């Protein structure tokens, strides 16, 4: 094979200075979990955007990555020193239907060991076909990869566990999608790991030894405090339920709609993963759906807690053979543990909503206070983010009889807590973002970027990286989409 057809891993002097420190613990799992395969080189690699701050936190030199080495690594034309590329195998329920999947367009380069001692996956997304590509081309378009970059970084700045985006590299090649040819790109994704509920479903399709190995690996990597539990698979299930309950409560706090909560898109680490047709709500409506293919609203904003529980039930099913040697006791253990999700979600959600209202103390009527506000927002189609931001800004309430009544009961409730008004404002400001990735702003930034102008995208990212900054005046970034823009659609064909 010719030199250029295969990425080489021969390190150059600048490569070793870049700070790569890759290990491969996942590759030591049984063979059925991975397939060794290299990225397919592209015609004209070029770094479109680099996350310098993230790079430095990973122990990588941003300057080294910004140069031609970075372009070659991020496009998959050359492997960083120590890389050992593989595609991960997994299964999953997509819209409720079980399928064999696997990384069809992503390749794991390895696990970077950060200066703080963390182990994070470095994955290329859009890096060419793998044995799991089925009919896909293994590629990604520039627009959706920049979109993942923007939204994942916004989620991180909002304080929500998420995979991160290190870089987007243009390939200089075209990808063909419904609407014709689009510029191609590769996203470099950083994740606590890429182990999914679907990875367990895949393991359960195979042998029990593989399943046990995956349980052990996941516990050691993400829940070391539970690794020595009496019943490790049960401890894993319980820990994942807790993290997912906390995660979904955070999504609900900021109005995030994931859009495609298939079981292969739920990470065992508790990070938000696989940004496809996701978007933030503006007018408050639990039935909000953005994905063009989610016609029945399975993944609607208000359905997310129930879907998370459905997905966790699939995880529990996969774990059944190792929860207990007999089926009935295994089912009983799974059901008892799954039964905790609703309470745990409610706990996290209520705690988050209390903070949004500036409440430090707990009163039994708080849930009703919150419900009444949400119902008013729903009826009046009020903007979710801006309604809460207005409460944090402590301005005069809107001229609406019903709202004024609600505002009075809230003010009375605030007066019953020992904390000062100023402390409450501070809590509200720390819990209610001013800046979220508004759909029309994201679209405008992506359109400009695809025409070669990265200015709007960089300005948007700058605002989104301080979402709780009430001192910043960027009124154009706070407005909901112009009237008539209510049919915002996101697409899965990314
Ligand atoms: P997603 O909707 O991004 O979670 O992807 C679902 C599955 O489809 C995963 O197994 C992906 O690897 C695969 N996939 C998505 N797009 C492509 C593509 N362009 N080529 C090959 N596989 C793909
Ligand atoms: Mg996926």
C-alpha cells in the first residue's frame, strides 16, 4: 500500500512536543468490543477551529495543534504518537427498535492522560468508513460538526456534564447528503469514555464473560468507589441511574432537547453525548420537538425523564444475567433499582428549580409554586430562558394579572427564608443562564462559517462560554428567534 493511503504513526519532533500521552485501556477489553481500523486520509486537511483552552487542559500544546501537524492529526491523515485507532462495537434501540450499530464514522485514537491524571477518549468523528458503516459513507459535513462544537461547548459552560470538542478540521472533500454536496469535516471529540447503554446491549448479545468484563471496566473507569461492591453490576446500575437522573434534570433546567435519546446515545459516564438534532427551547412547551424525523414526539422536551428511564430499563435488562444467577431474583433487583429513578430525578429537578427561583430553603408548596410558573409560561408562550433571567435581574414583573399574582406569592415565599434578597439574586444569576445557543444565532453562525467567515461563530462562542454573565451587554444574543420562526427543524442526516 502506498504511503499516503495509510496514516503513519512515526512521530516528528514537533509531535512529541505537542504533549500526546495516549493509552489504550479500552482495547484490552475482549475482541468483540472493538475493531482495529485507521482513519481514511483526506485530500486537503485544514484546522477550521481549535479549542485552545481545552487543548491546554489536556496537556496538549495549542500552538503545536494549530499548525500543519494538527491539521493532519485532526483530519485523520496522520496518527498522533502513541495512537492505536479502533472502531467501537455497540448495539442500541433507535426510536424503540433494536439494531446492531457500532462506530460507523468514528474512530477512537486512544485515551489521553491529562496533567490532572484524568483519562479521556480522543475520538475522530467523520473519519471514514469502518466495518460498522452499513450504507453510510463514514463521513460528516462541516455544518453539523461545527454545530456539535458550539452546543457541546455551550453545555460545558452551562455546567452540564458533556463530551467536549477539541477541533474541527475541514477535509477538502465533499460529502453527499439529501440536498447535494456539502463541505466535509472531521470533529475531534473528547469524552470521559464512549461506553454507551448500547455497549452493554451489545455485550449481552454475546457471552456473559464479556458482559462481566465490561461491567468491571466501566466501574473502574467511572465509578471506582463502587468497584468493590458486593454486587458490582447492581452497584453500576444504581450509580448510572443516579448520574442520569442528575443529568436529565440539568437538561430540563436549561431547556435542552437532546433530540435523539436512542440507547446508543446514552453514555455510562453520565455525560451528554451525540449532538445531532438537539436544540434549546425558547417558548416553554413540554411538547417541543426539533428533530425532523421525531414525528411522534418520542424525544420531546418533556418526555426526556421518561425516556431516560426507558433507556435505563434497557441497561438493566442487559445486566440481568450478571445481577443474579437466577432470573426471578435478578428481575426483582433490577426493578427495585429502576424504581429509584423517578425519585432521584424529582429530587435533582426540584433542587435545580428552587435555585432558579432563588430559594435556599425547602417548603412543601415549592413544587406548586414552580408548577404554576411553568403553566403560566406554557399558556402565554413565554420564553423559558428570558423569563427566568428576568427573575434573576429582579426587574418589574410583566403586566399580566396572573403573573403578578404568581410574583406576589413568590415574593412572599422569598421573605420566609433567612437569606438576604441579595443572596437570592446571586443564586438566581448562577442558575439562570442569560445566553443559550439560540437556534437562529447558531444557524446564522453556521451559514457564515460555511461561506468561509468564522467571525459570527467565534463571537457566538465567546458569549456562550460565559452564559451566566449578567454584566455583558449583548442584547442581540438574548432575543428569541424572530416571530414566525417557530418551526425550527433540526436534521438527523448529519
Ligand atoms: P447517530 O444518529 O449519530 O447516533 O448514529 C447512529 C449510527 O449510525 C451510529 O452507529 C453511527 O456510527 C452511524 N452513522 C451515522 N452517520 C453515518 C455515516 N455518515 N456513515 C456511516 N455510519 C454513520
Ligand atoms: Mg450515536
